[in-house]
């Protein structure tokens, strides 16, 4: 990851799982997913909580995220159905 303070915070608080959302699927989200998966964190991308200036590339990016090791779900998958 690129921020040492953030990396230190994650380690100090023993955080190992992340849910990713974002406004630029092709840049920021892509970089975050890549770096977190590379560090072996459990990464879940909320497919209905990302967007991009080029919406035609979102499906391609979802495939990329999954190929890097993240799980792809929709936000309503987080809601307990009980």
C-alpha cells in the first residue's frame, strides 16, 4: 500500500478484511484492489458501489478485480435476510 500511516493503522488494529467502493473503477479502485490483494488481505468489491468516467469498462474492471483475488458482490448481499 502507498500510505505508511494507513498500513501501520491496519496492522495495529489487526484489520484483515476490506469492502471496496469508489468513484473511479479504472484508477483508484483498481490500484486499491491490486495493492490489498497483493498484501493478502481479504478484499470484497461492492459492484453496485463503484463507477467510472467510462462506464463501459466497469465489467472489465470487475473481472480484473476478481482475477487479482477479490470477491465481487452487490451491497444488498451484505444485508441479513432474516
